[in-house]
């Protein structure tokens, strides 16, 4: 689920909530997207990890640009994320994110419950490029994700 109550449950109502910076991108009084940034330490330096986000493709650039700005203000040396969002790859590249492969690829297993009448969705769900998955959808630690995208 990707809604505000789930966002609050996942990041605000946990013992480690102070590690997260959550912000909502607004246009007037309408939310256009949100992003959750966590500050980590990597090689004794502060690093930002975009653990979760949601926005339509046209709003990804301002959303991630704000995360980059926030990271600069927090003094991070790198900002990274792990995501399966095909339309988002071009946006991340345009903002300076680099796809890095340092040999830590873990197999990704995705599961979907289609529910009643879900058979018509099976071809859509069967193609991994149709999925939208972020780091926040998993339980892997940031050390396992180092190398995916970095700016």
C-alpha cells in the first residue's frame, strides 16, 4: 500500500523514526509526491539513502532534486537509491545519478496477489519492468544495496 497512513506507520511510528527525513511535494494545496530520505554512515562519511518515494513520472525530477538539495544541506557525500521504476531511470540519470554495478546484485523475487478476477492482470504483472518497487518495499540493508544508483 502507498498511502499516508501506511507511510506514517512505516517511517514515523517506529523506534528509529529520527533517522528519516520525510517530505511531501506540493503544488498549491495538492500533494504531487513524497520521498523518504534516511541518513546513514558509509565509510565514516554521511550518506543519504532514498528509501521510498512515490510520484507520477512528471514530478520525479522536482522530488529528487529536493532530495539532492536536502542531502547537500545535511552534508552527505552521496545519495543513493534502489528502485525498480523504468520511467524513473531517465529522470535519475538526468539529475546526475549513476547506475553502479559493484557485483552485489541479489536476486529479486516479487510476489503479487491478484485476487478475484486478477487473471487479466497476469500478463501485466508477469513483466518485471511494469513493477514499481523501492528500497522501502524490502528488508535489505543499505550495505547490500550499495552500487545501484549513486549521485
